């Protein structure tokens, strides 16, 4: 039975690999979910019926478009825009937009595929999608960013809507970009359709806590992981890769929970501050100046800047990869394990390679995948949609409480599902299976579409 099911899952994977040639990150994301599916299909073969798995792997719609824009010197540039509307069995497509030179169709598909299960895990009525562009915001002026966003939305507007598809931010897309995108949507459609985008400013339809949500959520999640081992964040050292929105607010919440965040990074290297990262300074450098992480060590004499290098060489109790995909490989995982890491939770999407995940599994280190640990961002987006739909706005405290409750719920669902399927303590299998079963059951109910 088991061998038969594995052969069937391998066959599904072959079809995906063949049909989506040259998209390694997408293959990686599918392979990780398929690894968890064998045990589900063994228990309940109905999930192999009606082409369910083949349908789940094929996006409902993929939109690719030209984004022309004019720079400050009057030169025309052409970028490529994407929106992959992956699965709407549970609600309108929901997921961020990423502006980064590495963006291509395979990256957007891996992110969209992960988003289906992440969004399902939140327990909220949102489907999965993702989009973005190979536009590089680095070094661009305000005017260039605005004109790019306007051009991007000039095409995207015809594909989105509060009941259809609700984009938000991701790498390279924050409050500023959402503002320009929303402004252009409003102008083109002549509607103040607040629910069409999330991550909006607080005074024009945004939700409290949305900016902080992904980072706070990761910290809440890791607190639950430690609690399950009879431990807490109190007194623990944490290393957090990245220094964007996710990393910044993960650091803040780790500090609020009594831990000490001692290192963070950007693409140029990492800094170590053994006294704990000064968050005001980090925010000033990254959010106001949009500068490099080395400026932190310039300002703090006892801090150290390491150019290039691997942030996972820094010994810590808790590791939170919050930068980007495949930033933590098996050798980094082995270094963390040798240095006594107790819990690892992904703030970014798929930052750990399959070899890294296996190393944590083999060592018995608690490891939470992004689709569980970083779901707080999209969950709070769904809370923003709720507030928009009821023309209401909630307080910071109330929204934060809702977020904390959702993260506790995801932790419980993940760990219970892992145990139920004979994989106790395995957050990867728990998240994949719990996310999958809910979407799959909805897809059955809706027929072959
Ligand atoms: N980009 C975030 C994620 O990876 C948030 C998406 C959203 O809020 O729609 O989940």
C-alpha cells in the first residue's frame, strides 16, 4: 500500500516537473508538500480522486504583463508583471506582490502555491495567490517608484477586486507602494474599494498591527513552540536574518517577550550586537534612510559588522530566517545545531533548503515552516478585509489579541495534525497536511472546476 501510494505521488510530481520545466523553486515547494501527502493518501484514498492533486498544482489563472515606465532622466524601462491566481476554493485569491530582480514566473508560482496552504491554515476565508515584478526598487527615486506602481496597477486593476483577488505587500512592497497602487486603482475604477488591497495606511482603510503582523506572528509562534517544550522566550538569544519589515517586528516582539535579539542582516552582510539590537536605530537606518546594515556598526561601537559571511554562524537559542528563499542550507543548519539551537521558525517564505529541514529533523530541533510561522501577516490582512467590509476599525490591542489567538490556533492545529498522522512534533508535516485537507475538502464540495 505504502509503496503504491509513493509511486502515485512520484507520478504526480513527474507531471508537475515536466509541465513546469526550469522552475526549481516551484518544484521544491511542491515536493515539500507531496512528501507530507503520502501519509494522507494512505489514510484516505479519496484525495487521489477527481484529479484533485493535479488540479491543486495547476494555478486557476496566470497573468503576465508588460510594465513600461519612465525614469527621472526620461529613459523608458520595461519590466515584467505577474499575478498567479492559484486557488480560490476557500475565498478570493489572497497574497502579496514582490518587487525584486529575482522575480520570475517560477518564483511567483512557488509563493502562490505555499500561500494556498498558509491561508488555509489561518482558518480564515482566503484563497491563495501571489504576484510581483522583476523591478528593482533599490536606488530608485520616489517619483520612479510611484510611476512604476501606477503602470503596474494600470494592467493589474482589471484582474483584482475585493471578491476576486486581494493583493498586499511582500519583499520590496510596503506601505508606500501599496499607497501608490491603491491611488491608481481608485483613479482607474472611480471607486473607493478599500477591500481590494491590504497593508493600507491606518488613516485610509488599513488595519492596526498589519505592519507588525508577520514579525509579531513569528515571535508568537516560536513562543508556542518553546512552550510545548516546557520553555519560554524569556532569556533566550535570537538570531534573525533580514532587516526588512518581518525581521524588524520579529525583533521587537522577541524583546517584548523577554528574549534578546543579537544579530540581523541584509544582502551585504550581518551585524552582531550582544547587548541586543537597538530597534530605533535599525528602523532609522532601514525605514528612513533606506541604508545598509553596516551603518548600524558605524553607530554602535560594541557592535560588529561582518561583510558577506553567514549569519547562522552566530550561536543562538532561537533562529528566525526572515530574509528570503533558500537562505539557510544544511551546512548552516548543522552549525546552528552544533551551537545548541532550540527552535527555528521561518519568517520568510521557504528560507530553509530541503537539506536544512532534514538536518533539523534528524537532530530533533523544533522547526516551523513559513506557511505556519509567518501566517500572521496574511491573517491580519484578512482582519483588514473584515474591517473594510464592515466599515469598521479596531484598536491596536484588540487586533493584536486576534493575531496572537490566530497564531496559537495555527500552532495547535499544526501540532495536533502532526500527531494525528503519526508524525508527532513535526511542524512541516502538520502544516502541510492541515492546510491541504481543508482546501481539498472545499475543492471536493465545489465539484470539478
Ligand atoms: N506577503 C505576505 C505573505 O507571504 C502577506 C500576504 C498578504 O497579506 O496578503 O504571506
